[in-house]
C-alpha cells in the first residue's frame, strides 16, 4: 500500500503535513523560522506582535515545573513596524505558510497590526486573545464573547487572509467563546493557550517568576487541551488546530481523533529540538498506513463516532 498523504487543507492554506510551530516559543527572526521549517513543520506561527514595541517582564520569565513550563514573558516584541521587515524576508525564504500572531488593546489595534502583517506577506493571522497575564489584552479580550466578536469582525473586515483565533482555557465555557468567534467569522480556532499557573520557591518562600503568576504549557496540560478540542468540535463547525503538550506522534493523533485538523507544537521544541516536527509527521504517516488509511482527514474527529 502507498504511503498515506499528510497534506492538510486548513482554512484555505495548504500544509505539507499537519504540524505547525506554536506561537510564543521562539523569537521573531527568519533564521529561526527557517530552522523550524527545516525541522519539518508544515507551517510556522510567529510570537505575538503588537502596534508598539514592548520589553516584556523582567527575568525570571520561565521556570521548569514537573511535566511542563510556567512562563510569564509579558509579550516582549519589536512592534509591527520593525517586524514587517522579518515578515518580508520570511516570505522569500520560507516554503511553508507563515502565520503572524497578533495582539492589541482594542479591536482597531488588532486590525491595524493584522493589516500591516498581511501587507508584508503573512499568509494568515492568528489573533492572540488568550495571553493569561498581560492586562487589557489577551484573555481579557478572549474571555468576553462581546469583546471578542468586535475584535474578530474588525480584523475580518480589514484583511482578506484567513483569521485564526487562539482561545484561552481560563474561561467558564470555552464552547461559548468558540461559538462567538466562529459567528464573528473566525476561519479556524487554535485550542489552546496556556493554563494560569504559579510556581513558588520553598527556600526563598516567594513566587519564582518576576510577574509571580504565569501560564503552564507542556505535557501537564495535554489532557485539558484534548478535552477542549473534543468538546468544541461537537459544538462549532470551523476547523480546529490542537495545541497543548504535544510532543510525539501519539499525542498528535489523539488531537486529530478529538477533532483537530492540524496541531501546534511549542514546549516540546525546548526538549527535542526542531526535529520534533518531522518525528511527529513521520509517526502520523506510519500510523495511518498501519490503519489502512490514506489521508489525515480520515481520522479528524473519528473518536466522536457512536
Ligand atoms: O508573552 C507571554 O507571556 C505569553 C503570551 Br503572549 C501568551 O499568549 N501565552 C503565554 O503563556 N505567555
């Protein structure tokens, strides 16, 4: 039997395989994006960029805990004016779709930054409405259906590229928020951002991160993300990108079976390196072949059958 096809069509984008670099884990340079594409990623998502440059929080900004990382970087970024130069270079250098993650403090700001990113060559925009620890943006936008709808509508009116919305697990009903994003025109939903968390040092008797609280990522959050993907898939009819603790092909397959059309990998890069993408893609391919299936799309949502 022939090898299974790993190609995925996601909101109009063509991915050679269903793995993507998750926003946040790596910086803003073309060289980094190239190393991720060489590692086998089907697409890359940049760190979140806003209208103005931001320094982010002082160190320490990341701490390792059992089964994951807690981070509070505080949205450090060069601002869109500076970043468009990297987007332009990346468009020339990269053979995989480039998705620019965008944040703002108002619907108009999200739209302005998204518009500039698309003008510079972004293939799609991912709206960060889920950063757990920066005031007046991130999850403060994404926890209110009303505010989220305004942001998504404004961005959709401004650009003519696919708009992904990255959702927060730190809400009462992710299904309700997901439905609101879809109603407002989201082309895909990325589920999920980090889980609000805290690490304390017993010796100093203080929180470890300078910002005190942060967001947990890595294997510890995988079952939470999987559950959110599973339950949003039953409610909302837009493609889902699974994100949360994926570090091997089995994890990725579980997300596809739960209803994700593609998966994002972030924290696992810090332990496995960029080769994680090829390893995961190769594992999915062997799995499909072993099951006698011909394409990734055949297993999307398959765990929902009665
Ligand atoms: O920069 C951060 O501290 C950060 C962001 Br923007 C985000 O979306 N999620 C996260 O865990 N950290």
